[in-house]
C-alpha cells in the first residue's frame, strides 16, 4: 500500500534554550554560563527533521503553543521539509521547552518542560497513521501511547520508541512500553535502568527473545552502538570527529538514520554504521539540528577512514 510518509513523529516540538557552562553544575552550587541561543528541538521532532534531511518522508503529529517560540518551531520544521498537516496550535499556551546545559565536555544535561496534557483526537491520529509506515514516539504517557500503538498496528504501521531512563525508569515501565512496540531504541543509561543489565549483545538478544520486538538498539555514547534483531546482533564503533560541540540531538539523528536504513532494507550492521555516521556529524555544531547531515555527508564519513574502538563522537 502506498503511504504518504515513511515516518510520523508523535510528540510536541520543543524550544531548546541552550546555555554553555564553564564547568559541570551540581545541586546547591552556582556556575558561570553564557547563552548559546534558542533552537528548535524536541526528541521526536528532531528525529523527523533528521529523517527528512537524509532523504526520507517525514511528518510530525503534535502541538505547539501560541507564544514567541511557536514561529521558530514551525519555521524549522518547514526548513527541513517535515510535513505539518497534523501539527496544531494550542491557544493561550506556551510551547514545550527544554533547558540544555552544555559543559566543556559537550555532554549536556537537560530539563524538560512539557505542554499540559490534553485529550487525544483518536480519529485524527488514525487518519495520520493510515498515511505512514512507522510511528515514532518517546512514550512518557503510557495510556496515550497504548492508544497510539493500537491505532498504528490497526492501520498497518510499525511502532518505534525511544526509551530513556526518564521515560522507563524500571523494568516494569520498560516492559509495558516495549510490549506495544516493534523497534525499541535505548541510550546506555535507559537500557540499564530498564533491564538491570549492561547493554551487551547477549543482554540485547535476551530482551529480544522475551518480547515481540523485531529489533533492540542501544547507543553507547563515544563507544558507538549495539543492536539485536531476528537476524542476529551487531556492534558498531563511533566515528571520530575533530571537535564535539554539542551532543544534543545526536541520539535523535541516530534513531532516524537507523530507521531510514532499515526501511530501505539494509542489514543490521549496515543500519548501525549509517546511524553512527549520521550521529557523529550531528555533534559538530551547537543545537540539536544545526549539524544534521544529508545522505551525502553520511556516506563521506563512512568512506572516509578508520572507525576506532573508542571515538570522540557520540551516538
């Protein structure tokens, strides 16, 4: 069946307020910072932008407010070629916001300020899902995600989720969410929080075996990424970059690139290599979307040299 989009990103775009710190901050202490600007962001919206920049067809399903950040968020999605048919404006509301604090190491800490919850329009969501191949979500709200997952499968779409420790802080929360998904992405801390294990190939394969998932993928920061699917397991080192400016959005870029490669029918190792190369490019500028690569840039990285066991870039 022909579909209008390859990826439907489910979630509200965010305004990222980025601050550089002279040293890492700790509770109860004051540190000196400097503003690095306000950028368009949001985990699922970032993935949609990365997916589109790489040549895929992406749309976003969510809300923005009517404050000063709304125009920035809409303009960025338009610039990346993301379809906004199902992005609605919530009157008298502030857009979702992230405060990102970037220490000298480049590894940011974030504070997420979401929009208030609302009753979902399931008929509208179903109409969007009938036009996409994959629903992509970060499922904070389990009840809302359960409805979206059910509709996606009824409409013939796959479901991919991004699970961080803030989303699924324990095994029960993790299992409830992966039971509703086909592909699960974790960062290292999210996998450990959800499973109680380090993300080894064996641990990923064990999680795959006890679930309905088709693939489990874990990003490992500077060490690259690991994945397990029904075809086996794979490890991929990160691609070194001369300078890491900001890791914000690197994981979103990784997930988008992996999904695009998978939809193109690539093998598991190829998907990981393509995704790590895309994420490596994404860390070279400040802002989640500032250095999102196109396909040509990713292919240049892949063809450009050695992949060390431990690299400076972050997936």
